[in-house]
């Protein structure tokens, strides 16, 4: 039988992989993609609990999470465009102007 | 064959979970951003199937339309726009942080092992009925989500539209050709 814990463990693995991606990748675009993985893991968690509790609030919250993820993607990709225009790079290490 | 039929839900879940993890690993390990984006696209589709298994049909459709249709197109568009010239593949990973990631992975593994060994698998199977009922009448998941979203969560719904508006304005401001940068061309990067 598939229980909520199965989905929670899958969500945990997905979240951790996204977190590792955010930490070790240097490419700004890939970091943003890892962030999307994290958002998806959270959604999976919310949906699993929504089904188990028979409560639609989890699904509504997942809709809001998707909205925020879309906003984050738009802002992040705008930042990539600005960074590329300014320094002709998407490698995060190259953007170190604020390091004294 | 009987084993397959009687354990269909379990087999389906484990196959989908394996594909999800595989796609996630692909996103963080593939060096070419286009390959990583396609891996992420596959992951989104499989997560949508997992949503259907949890009786969140409306969210599965939203997942495919917004993530696979909208956000991924945006990602691929930006990857094409900034061109592969700037994407130096030899600098894909931040090597000093790999030990940190390994330690984190071990901790996550310990967390999963404790969940399995301590037998804290939450029992109880939810009912799809509650997710499809509007005022006591069983209609469908989309109707039920719409009913709750536009009554109980109306104010958060309106607030989140402001979030989208701010993000839209922010993206326009970031993407605009800045007059300051044009005037100081060459000074910033040197």
C-alpha cells in the first residue's frame, strides 16, 4: 500500500537534490532549474497531505506555490538577461562586484 | 501476472518515483543547460502523473500548462538568448562545495533510513470523495478547487495576483536596456 510517507520520502529526495543543485552548480540557469525542483518537491508534499486529510486547502496552497514559482522564474531569468548584458557571463562566480 | 495486477499501485508509484529521481539527478548533473532543461521537463510531466494518482487532477493540468508550457519555454528561450558561448561547461560545478553536498546527501539518507527502520509509515488512505465534492454534491476536482479558491481563499487569491504584477514589472525593469550601462560601457567590466 502506498502511504503518505512514500510521497514524503520522494519529496525529501527531490528537495535534497534541488538543494545540492543550488549549492554546487555555478551556472545561474541551472541554479534556477534546481530551485524549480525544490518548488515541485514542496507541491508533492502538499498534495500528499491534501489527499490523506481529505482537505482541499493543500491543493489551493500548491496553486499559490506554482504562482510564486512562476514569478520567481520571471525575475530570475530577467536577472540572467541583465547579468549577460552587463558582464557577458552566466557563471555566478564571475559576478563578484560586491566582494570587497 | 497476478502479482502485477494486485500490486499495480505500488509498482506504478515506484516506477514513477524512480523516474522522478532520475530526472532530478539529470537536472543537477548534466553539463549542457539544454539537456538539463529537457530533464527538468520530463520530471515535471512525471510529477503531474503523481498528482493525478493523488486525485489532484486540476493541479496536474496546471502543472503541465504552467510549468511544462510556460516556465520551461521561458528557460529554453533564455538559454538560446544568452547563447552557449557564455556557458563554459568546464566551470559547471563548484568543486569546494561537493564535500558539503555529500555530507548533506548522507544526512538525507539517514533521515530516510530512520523513517523506514522506525516504521513510521503513516497509515490511512484518503478518500477522493472529499476532494471532488461541492456543497455535498460530487462534481469533480476542478469544480471543488474553484469553489474553495473563490470563496474561502478569495483574499489570498487577490493578493497573489499582486505578486504576479510585481514580478512582471520587475522582469520588465531587469530586461530593459539600461541607459546607465550604455553610458558607462566598458568601465564596469574592466
